[in-house]
C-alpha cells in the first residue's frame, strides 16, 4: 500500500460491539476532509453514531454501501494525504474476487513468525499509549485531541471471511495479530494471537482458546472459529445446517419473496434480516429466558392519592411538575436501598464458580419505545436525584434514544429496569428481565375501578405493579417486600416522600 494512502478501519464503538450497519455516507469520493469531520453514520446494536475521520486529505475510496453490515476492524474509508498522487479511487487496493487465491506470506516465502511478532509488539505499544481521537467519546483512555490520530489497532483483528482482500504483510485488509491475555501467546500456537473482542467472546461463552484451531493466516484464531466452537453442540444435533453458512444479504433475502414456504404452503411475502437494535434485543431476551429462573409477583395499587398530589403540584408550578413515572422512579430507588438484593448481578465464572455482585449506587433503566425498537437507557446514580431531577433526566434520555443518539454507556449500564407498559393501554405483563440485571418492575395503565375505602365502596384510580425477579438472588419474601414498599409509597406519597 502506498505511504500516501491512509486507511481508516471501523473502530470499536464501545461495550464490546463487533459490528455495525452502515446507514449513510456523509462524504463522497473526491471530497476534501479534515480531522474529526463526520464521514459516515453507522447503527450499532445500541445506538446511531456519527463516525469522525482521524485523517485529513482526499477521500479515495468508500469501503461499503448503505445498508451493509461491517465488522469492527474492516476498512471503512481510504483517504489520500493532501498533495499526494494517490487521491483517485484507482489508487486504492482493489478487492480480490470471491473464490480467487490471495497472495500470502506462506506462499511468498516470507518469515511469518517475525512479522507476527512485530505486529503484536506494535499492538502492545499502541495499547499502552492510547490510539488517539478515533471516535469522539469512545476512544482508548490514552487518546488525545490533537497530533497523533492513527486508528486504534486494538480492534482490527475481527475479520469475516465473507469479504476477501489481498493478504500480505503490509496489506491494509490483513488483521493485525494481537497478543493474547497478559500479552503472551497461546501455548502450542506460535502465531495464534487473538484480539480482545475474540477473547471476550470466548470468555463469555466458556470456550477454551487452547482447544481451537485457528483458520486465519498462520493459525490466527478468528471470530468465526470461536462462533463455530460455541455452536458445535447444536451443529452436532442438526448436521444438515452448515456452521459457516453465510447470512443472506438484504438483497438476496428479498429475492426469496414469493417463494412457497414448505411448512405452511403459503407464499413468502418478505424476509427481514434481524440486525441492529432488534438483533440485540433478540439475543438479550433469549439469554435472559435461558439463564434466569425468574418468578413474578404483582399487586393492585390505589394511585388516587399520587394523582391528586401531582395535580396539586401542577396548579402551583404548571411547567415544572414531575411526571408520574418520575415519582414512581423515586419510590423505586428508595425501595432498592431497602432491598438491595434486587439491585445486583448474578455472575458465573468460566470455572463454574458463581457470585452475586452488589453495587454502591443505582443506575435506573427505563424501557423506551423508538422507531428502531425497544431500548433501555439508564439514569446513572438515580438514587442521588430528586423526583424533579429524575423527570428531567428521563425526558432527556428518552429524546436522545428516539433520535438514535444515546451512547453505549447510556444504553448498557443499568442495574434495575422500570417499565411503564401502561402507555400501551395494558394492565400487566409477564416481563422478561433485562439481562444481566436481576429484576424489572412493570407499571400498568391507571384506570377507574371499584375499591373499598374505610369500609365503603368507592371509585378509585387503580394500577397494577408487576415485579419479575431472578429467584437465584433472593426469595419471594424479599421480592414481595420491595413490591409492597413501592405500592405503599404510591398510596401514601406524602408520607413516603417525607421519609426519603
């Protein structure tokens, strides 16, 4: 590759994300761009993100089209330095057609082991120094805002074999071979050094890297190798499904429309790829159902006093009165302080040992429906906020979530979730816990119901509270105590707030 050509690879957008969908290019081939200028919009499993360029120069090539899913570490854009002769698209390396044989260090007789060690040493240096302002708000801890703007190498080794590119020691498409845990190689695998994302995937699923034969260049263990190891038991049970079957692209999927479905005999109207937020929700809910032995308790609550209190406050301050959800959120944080077992996380280590992890504070998540699907932004340190402050933060997070601008931290740091499904006109729900949390409180619609007050029948404003909880972290007594605490606070809000 010419030294005048700078290739920016899709960076790690945070929270262990391994891919992103390219939504829209903000630049075109031939454009002059500056450092930190947004070049593309990408949608991850958690949010919509504008990706800024770490380089200045002329756009030479765009690696991908709108709607395409790109892996972290794959080339995103090629930029020719200002004044270079490589500014035309023809100067960028052309992709190798599928099925062709790429030149490799092995076939060319190069010393692979020395090159791998050099690449690993480069990674170690980059990791210690910080990789610069690759993505504003997401870069490595050592990143700076000026001067050094090289893309981080810690995230470039997640490679999908579906896209072939020229492979050589200096090729921009070749994965940087990174050191394994603690910067050492895997025993018995001289050149199988693994990226942090691959290591994390293996650790999360209890896969031993020493037992995997790498399929990458020089035995490098790739993401697909770990995925194959994870799915190996299910493949054995259903050998007719190949492990490496490629996921159909949207264009190919739509080509099946009109085909007859073998099971129902009906024509297929459409096939919609599961990706982005919907893919993340599906994976999260599946894992929650398969791992958490959940139980549910519920109670009807007379919310008349709460509604009357809010109405009175609204008369005094029409434009500065917290919403009902904010008051309930305040009661929830107080309840979690009294019953901290519901504000924990259940962890199982690779060796089988299990721990219940408690937290000093409360990050209160709340379910928000958006055009992109259901997301759960969280109010950090919610236990320190008043009802009015909670209301302001809930409104802010709802707005950024619906705009697709919530950060991975805002969407992935909750310790307990509050779900107001009453806005959909339903009374209750057997909720699925937002993994890896251990409990979720649902609030149904508030409606008029007959209620006994002081021995007499009256019409009251009644809602239903539903608590789903992980039975591994506590028993029914704790769950019921928390639920009753919140219910009592809603029925007597003045007294509850006076004690908080």
